[in-house]
C-alpha cells in the first residue's frame, strides 16, 4: 500500500522512525526522554512506543535511576529483533559474517573456495556450497531463516547497478558470472539479497568501522589476486557508468594493464624474472631457496627476514605501485589512501618504501595507511549494506 504524505499511517511511521533513530543514537531512554529528544508529544510517544513494542523493534528494560517520584520505565532498541549476514566471495576464500541490527559482528567464518572451471554445473555447486555454509552459520547460532532480513554479497567483479548482473569478474572465477548474479543469489536464499563489488564494500567497511572512519574523501586500493579501488566521497561510494568507477586494473603502466603489474600474479612474474637474472650473476643459495617457493607470502616473509633479493623485489614493486598511487592522487586528491588485500595488507613492509617514494615532489600527498579490518573489510561492508537495506525496509513497513 502506498502511503501518502500527511496521512495518519505516514505520520505514524515517521514518528516511529524518529523514535528508533533516537534510541539507536542515545541508547536506553524513558518515554519522557524520547519526547524531549524527538520533539514529539508524550501521548504520541506512548502510542508509537506501544506499536514498536508490538513489532518487537523496541523493548522495555528496567527503571531509570531518577532521584524523586515514580521511576520511569526505560525503552531500548531491540538489536536482536532480526539479523543480517555479509558474505565475501573471493577467488580463494569465502568469508561469512553474522550481525545484529546494531551492526555488531556476532560470528565470522572462513571457508576455502574450490573452483574447477572445466567441470559442468560448477555454478550450481557454488550456490549450494554458499547455502550450506550459511545454513551451518545459522544453526550454530540457533537462528532460523525467518530471523534473517537480508544478506549482502561482495564479489571480485563489476556489478551493474540496478540489474545486479556481472559484466566482468576476476580470472579464477571466470564463467561464474551468471551463477553469482543478483538474480541467481536471490533465488538461492529465502531473504532479501544485495550484491556489490567487493572492493566497494571493503571501502565502505573501512569508512564505517576501520581506518577511514569519517574520512571526507578516500580511496581503498585492493592488491591481491586482482587489483581494484573503491572511492568514497562524503560517505557515499562513487559508482560511475555501469559501475566501473575504481576499475584501476584497466589503467596502463609501461604498456601493461595495472592488474597485470600489481596483482599477485604480476608480483610473482616480476620476482621470478629478477631472481633468474640474479642467479645468472651470483651463485647464492638464497636465490634458489626463494625461487623454489615463490609466493607473495614467502616473498614478504623473506623481506622481513632481511633477504636482500626479496627486499629488492619489494622495492621495485613499491616503485610501480607508487606510480599508480601518484596518478590516483593527481586525479582525485584524496585525503587518505588505504591499502588492503592479500598483498596490500603487508603494510609493515610496503609502507616505509612507499612513503619514502611519495614524499618526493607530488602535487597531492595523501595520508597512506593499511586496512584496519584486514580480511574482514569486505564482509564488514557487506553487513553494512544489508543493515542499511533492512532498516529502510523496517521503517517503511506498515501495520496490518
């Protein structure tokens, strides 16, 4: 039913929304406190509170400690009325979080992502795996699906605004565009579903709960299997035409795509070439040892231990990353750049070199830090978009 502004139902919902906002902002309040905070009359507050209690959105909880007279009953927002989930579908891991209506993470689980692109029916198996993991999460927390209002999903791909179709996706998940689309995910789960790009969600997570809290203009750069950026201005994500804002993977550096240079694959390719060249010049067992187990993790570990070859590789990688950060800074002049992802999270190794490089003459010099939320950045952002949608939906609901 459409509510018309000025109708009794519209006004009642508006009053209830004011009360919910006041309780979320201030915690437990008496009815008189709510009246003072919202400007609503005491009879209006009493009527609205009774309706919110009937909807299980607020609870009466104890008495106030007023010194004189009858002690007032306190009212609080019921953060356990419903729950939401956030899911990070990565190239190698699936991360799932459960949250209450306050956005507090109550549970967090990680699972391996297994993709065999040559097998038929892979998309259906991925959906079944996701459903199994979420069923298990709910069961462990003694919840049913009717208590879950919304799930926010993040994927390493470009999500078309509106339709939720996936126009491109990171290479290890190629072929799963339809299976991971909004349409397919919505059909697989008995609640509302929201889908967004994972780096956008990581940026939102850092803004809400992480390193970029309340930053006016910042960029989240994810460096891992893929390369991407999420850009937030005054608390809003920039999306652009067809959701393509932040696709820094397509920027060019020395004739190559930035993703081919800065991703995990690009780092390993560069490291292998440099080590092979070093091996021709030096008979050093450290080269063979590093070359035999060449992964980003081993490379950063060796750099921390002072392996000069690993240090030189990281310095060259940082030089290329600094060039990309310079271009981003010239274009956007952000106050802050946050590095995240499997590579970007190694701030103890990367940041000293990067700060040394970007302290050279730059038109704009943003603060450079690493993600506070680390591997939970995407699921945190996914929880927040699900929470926003849930609160909007609860505020729009009408009485029977």
